[in-house]
C-alpha cells in the first residue's frame, strides 16, 4: 500500500503544482439555494481565483449556454502570450435535487469536475468552488470570484472572501485576475 501511495503521488503532484494540497477530504460548502440555471447562463469574467495550473493568461472569461438536451456549453478563454486561446467543454447538473452543483469537463476522456455555485445574484457576481479528493487523504481545490463585468467593487470581493472562509475554504492564496487590456473576447 505504501508503494502504491508513492506511485500515485508521483503521478498526481505534477498535475497540482500550482495548487496547494490540503490534508483531509474536501469541505462541503453550502451552495446557492433555489439555484436558477437559466439565469446563471451568459458571460462571466474571472475577478479573483486560487492559482490554477490550467489558467496562466489574463482576461479570463467563461460563457455558459444552455443546450437543448439540458447540458451546458462552456467556452472559456484567456489571452496568453498575446494570443486569444479558447477551450470548449460541457457542463451538467450532477444532482437534479441540487442544481447549483454542476460538473464540467473539457475533454471526452476526463470525468466531470465539480463546479459548485456557492452564491450568485445572477446579475453582478458569483462564487464558484471546485474540489477533488485524492484518496480522501488530501484534497486540491479551486475557487473563483466571477463578475458580469471585468471589475467588482472591493466590498463585494471582501464579502466573497468571507463567504469562502466561513465555509472552511482557504483563500489565503487567492489572487486578483488581470482584466485590463482585454480587447480580444470570446
């Protein structure tokens, strides 16, 4: 078992180098009550985030569109090295009793990753959390503050940080996202 754990860690750690693993299983934060998926659809800009290896650029935004089969078309973009880069994925509601718990995948070969809407007013801001348990020994998490505009008032960002903290989500490493000079969009 010890050898197995070492081998698993050897393969997983390079995937999470930008993230900080935390001991124990993922927290179970509260999500948006009475979540309305249709109202959430549309364009969201990344305001702040926990560092993520897969997000290296600036002007990061995501556009959510509801498909006729009730899945979600997810198009994320960023500017990296002066070039607009896009990736398209699929989102699904993982539990119809709790529609704020989405799953998103950007590849047919990868499983859906949690994408939980913790809080949103649908017109200004949203708080999103994702976490993956690694053998229930430790977890790697992601958190985003999103806005319908490229900036949010400081008070909104501070309140968002408080909500994450109250839900046992460590946001001490959260960084603002660069949303300036964004003349290329999705």
